[in-house]
């Protein structure tokens, strides 16, 4: 091998494509930019835009189901925090511990959302809890201390009362209209024939007698 024989591997150096140098080059006239329009001009950088079709970052991924719109959210509280409140005297362990008691003790801010009891920390006091949800570790810790956990059913909002026409229909004042079949149309030829048909003459009495 000599110095004048040293060269790059085939394909290591790719020639630059010269734009707009005739149709014979394969990249002339429009220079690979298509026809007229916004994207044919310089300086166009619409990130994620694909001409109006659904972009790739919105098409994928398509998997699973998210229940965030209907998922129930609860205020989470650990049994260790409850024990601290009992030791501080802000919470009475002899009375049932519910949402109102936890808000009064300052462990929760509001009663609107339910309560989920978690097993973080340690509880020594014997207490009875009334909560919406409870983890297995929390139930085991409370029962180990001699207490109990009561699971409440979440309150559901009553359905809205019907208004307007729906209220009248619910009260039985309005009845739905039933579509009756249209009367059968008589043919034009039959109708004209019936109108122009002469009446039959009455038979004479003499003819009947003969």
C-alpha cells in the first residue's frame, strides 16, 4: 500500500446534491419542495404539523384506557399521622374517627373528597375508622392495635330533575306522537274510470213480468 493509493471506503463521502440545476439532475425546477405554497418558501418550520392530517405524536401510542375523567379521588392519610394527632390530644381515639373528626383535628382541609387510609407509620391506639377506602397494610395495622375499619359507600349525586318538555313527558302530560301510515293513494286511471262510468238503467216491471 502506498500513500497515493489510500482512499475512503465506497460511500463514505457522499456528494452534495445541487438543487435547481435542471430536470436531468432529478432535483431541478422546484428543487424537491413540491409546488407553490407556504412550505415551498424558505424559513418554514412548523414543528409537528403534517398538512392537516393527524400528526404522528397524536396518532401514537394507541394502547390502554385512561379513566382519569371518571376516577374517584380521595384525601390520603397515614395511620402514623392519626397516631400523632391522638398523642397531641387533637383527636379523640375513643370516638369514631370519620371525615369530620379528621378535619376538626387539622389532618384534612375539606370534607368534600372522601378519605383513604394508608398504612404509613405506626398506630398504637385502639380506634374505629369510618373511611371510603383503606389499604391492606392500614387495615392490618388498625386491627393489630385492636381497632376496626369501616368502609363507607361513596355518596352519588342525585340525577337532575327533568325540565321543560321532558318534565311534562315524565309527568304523563305529553304522549309521544305515533306515526300513522299514510292512506293508500288511489290510482289516477281507476279514479277517472269510476267518475266516467255510467249508471246501469233500472229494469222495467213489464220485462220482469214476461
